[in-house]
C-alpha cells in the first residue's frame, strides 16, 4: 500500500462509508482512530448495506499516539487552515507510504499537530463562500490526485 486515508475520530457514518467505498475502489488503506461516532460491528455494517466493507484494508487505533507508533511514511494533514494547495505536494513516489489525515467533522485535527507539522498541512482550493468541502469528497480528491501522480497503479 502506498496511499492511506486516516480518519481521526470520525463522527458521521455516511462520510466514513463513502470514504471506505473510495478506499475499496482504489486499494487505499483506511485507518480509523477512536473514538468513532458510530459502530462498525458486523451487525451495523450489514444493516447499513456496506457490502464492500470486507474489501477494505482497515486498521483501528485507540489514539493518535497509537497510530503514529505503528506507522511510518509521509504524513499530510488536510485542514481548511492549510496554507499550501494539495497540488503543490509530490505524492508520486510509490516506494513511500503516503498518509492523508483528516480530522473530526466538527473540530478537525488537534491543534498541537499544526505546531509540529505546519509544512505538511494542505488545503483544497475553493472560494470563500463555504467553510469546507464534505469530508468524503475531500478524501476522494486527495486519493485520486496521489493516484494520478503515481500513474493509477493497479487501476483500469
């Protein structure tokens, strides 16, 4: 896996389901950092009709520290206050693990990350009419930009 989507404490099940579908379609790994605002037990997955859930390379973590202790690579943080557009980053190296981390829908990523990782915060360009794009749309934009730069490996 060269591309990873990381959801920090996701709250809205529909966003996570849409992101999971993108991950299933692109062989992108999905990482979920607890607490989650919903259940992902087998009964709930079946009720939600997520027939692709078993196709996802998904890993759960109990905290941000737990996530970072188990993963290495290039980490990118997606926030509305990122200063650089996503297209200014190079995701083309397929030998690297590229992690795109998204925060909670209501509060985003922890502020202390911004202080430590300011150069790795990015944004999706948009006008000032709205606060942000939908989380699942933003994740799809990032995954497909990375895949485009990598030549869409293993995709038809």
